[in-house]
C-alpha cells in the first residue's frame, strides 16, 4: 500500500534468452531448471531464441535465472517490465535515467529514482 491508501504496482524483471551459445544441451538443462518445462518444450523454447524465459518477477529471481542460463553457456538480457529498458545486473539503482513508461510509476525499479510525471 502506498501513503494514499492505493496499491503500489510492483513491476518485475523479465529474462530473455538471446543466444544459446555452443553448449546447447547444457542450455536446455538450464531452461528446464529455470522454467520447469519438459525436455521437448525446453528444446522448442531454445529453438525460438531470442525468447522470454522468465516472466516478470522479482529482480533477484531474474538475476538467478539469468545466472543459471549463462553458467550453461547461454547469453541473456534482463528487461525492466515497467519501462522495457535493458538493465545490467549489479549495482542498484541500475540506471539514472527516469522511467520512460507512458504512465510511469512513482518509482521505476530499473532506475530506482522517482519518475518524471
């Protein structure tokens, strides 16, 4: 809840698999670990790269999913679900730019700064 009695929207972070790398079998195993999909569906997902692997979720979960995929040899990208920006894993705030969403939140999770309204 925010201070005005309304509900605060909690945007998430999506994980995109951009490239499978050289170790496809290991990447399929990593996709199964992250998503819980069957072997067949994991292979289909990998064949469709670039593809969203992890739907919008908490930053820590997205980082862990990306790390699992990258450890298997894949290349990933994290996207802010609020504004769609590509973000770097590491320090927070992730960028100093204001949120670019058409109806920005009070705080964009990718920037960690109040958005310009």
